[in-house]
C-alpha cells in the first residue's frame, strides 16, 4: 500500500507540473499581448483611417477647385464665307476675303477656377467629419477597454484556480497520509474497517477536488490564450500589489476624465451639434468667386483664340416648402438625445465605480476575517490531534477539524485573489493601469 501511495503522489506531482509547464505571463504582459494581437483593434484602426479621410474630404469644400474641359470636333466639311471688296479709288485696291465659319477641325478648351467665399454650412460640415473621426477613435479605445477587462477576468479566474489547485493538492496529500495511517492501524488490529472506508472516501473527495481545480485551471488558461491569440502554453503569476485605492470621489473624477465611452458620448454630442449648425446654414446664402479662361479655334464670328472672365456667383434658397425648418428641428432633437445619452453614460460609469469600490471594501474585510478563521482552524486541528493522542477526541473529530482547515484555507485563497482583482478593477475602471499611468496608450 505504501508503494501505491508514493506512485499516486508522483503521478499527482507530474500532472500538476504538466499543467503549469507554460511560460509565466504577468497581467501587464497579458494585457499588452492581447491588445497587440487583437483583430478587432486592427479593424477599428482601418475605420479610424477612413474617418480621417472623410475629414480631409470635408476640407476640400473650403479649398479652391479647378476644372478643365476640352473638346475636339471633326466636321465632314469646312464652311467658309467668301466675298469681294471693291476698290476705292485713291484709297485701296480690290480684294477677296475668305473667312472660316465652321472649320473641319474645331477645338475648344476651358479652365475654371472656383473659390468659395462664404458658405455657412462649410465649417459645421468640417466639424462633423472631424468629430466623427474622434468618435471612431473613442470606439477603438472602448474595444481595447473591453478586451483588457476580459483579460483581467480570465487572468484572475486562472489565478484563483491555480491557487485552489495547490490547496487541493496539499489536502489530497494529507488525506492519503491519513488513509495509510488507518490501513496500518487496521493491519495491526487496532483500527477498524469503518475508519479505513472513511479515509478512502476522503481521498476520493480530495482527488475529485484536485482534478476539478486542475481541469478548471487548464480551461481558464485556454480562455486566456485565446484572448492573447497565442498557441503557446502560458501560466499566470500573482500580480504585484497595487497601492490602496484613493477615495471614491477621486476615482470617480478620474474615470469621468479617462473612460473611452464617455469620450465617445461627448463626441456624439459634438457631432449632432455640428449637424444642427450645418442645417441652420441652409438658411443662409452662398457666395463664390469664379475665374474662367477659354481657348478656341478662331472663326468668322470669333476672332480671338484666348478669352477670360471673372464672376461672383450668389445663390440663396429662399423657400423649400418648410423642409429646411423641419430638418433643423429634427437635428435639434438629435442634440438633446445625444446629451441625454451622455448623462446616462456618466451615471453608468459613476454607478459602476461605486459598486466596484464597495466590492473592494468587502474583499478587504473578507481577507482579514478569512485569515483569522484559517488560523483558528489550524489551531483547532492541532488541538484535535493532541486530544486524539490523549484519548479525549476521536478520529472523526480530527477529520472534521481537517475538513474545516481545508475549507478555511480555500476561503483565504478566494478572498486574497478577490482582493487583488477588486483593486485592479478599481484602477481599470478609473482608466488607470496603476496610479499615474493611463490604462490605454
């Protein structure tokens, strides 16, 4: 039986080592790798580039435009006007005049330069394009924030299972020692079959705990690796402790300045405000300057090959059946809706951060109480063992104390991981990776 126990222990160690054979990755490295490998981030980079190109197109409405047109015509025949001029005695001699009316090869070319001088809609339209580019940038940051949040959750889930697996493995080793002890007592005729059976059940329960925690740990690591888009096996390590978070008001103020969804909401308000200004610009006239030059074949009716002209072009749509006013009203309502959405986003961020702060406070208190309980459980176990040796306690009392100590140790692990995770979540929700360092760069 002793040889079998050592064989089982070796197998357990080998399996645990195989599960933890991946490359150690810190939380900061996991976040960075996920952001670098994110396909969604690459897609949003393209969307941001497109939004910026739209803004560049909007600038074109304020810059001069140059238009060139040309035409080359071949006629089936040439038409000419011929006539004679009689002589005037003492002044001129008789002569013949031949002027082309329609040439067989005719060409015309026009160059037009137009510059907008006043258009009340131009700058608001430019503002819409530039604000949409900023909104797209905020959406990219939002996607990055959600990705970091997912990495954090997967990381701490794996960390909890890793530490729980260690506790379960120690409990399994203790259960196997107790089983070996019970079997020795039975073989020496001082133990009972009941004690051996109870010890075997304890071993099986401990084995199930180890198998469950190790399987959960591997699955959590696979989930983390999927977020990192990596085929390499990884292993989590406990993050370095962050400083105690500042007061709620300070974190809330930081969050209102840093969270990307709030930047997006504010950007949408700006977009709708520019759209309203653009709509109101439809009530104003437009004015443009135009310079045009023409080059054409000379004919009997056009004796100059090159001509040019300059003009001021004025346009004012005085009435469009009320459609313009209705459009302005619709855009004003869109501004109000965007402002309401902005306030809702601010309330959601504030409420979420307050809940996270309460979660951290609860985790802080649980760490202290669970550690105290674990210490008492260990003391109770030692007392139970001494009482069993003195004949004042039974083996069942010892096993109950052992079970309580195991549960208390698991509670400490859960409380400590939850404490770290809650601190990390608080800084993340405030837009910080750590004090003074922005979460997204």
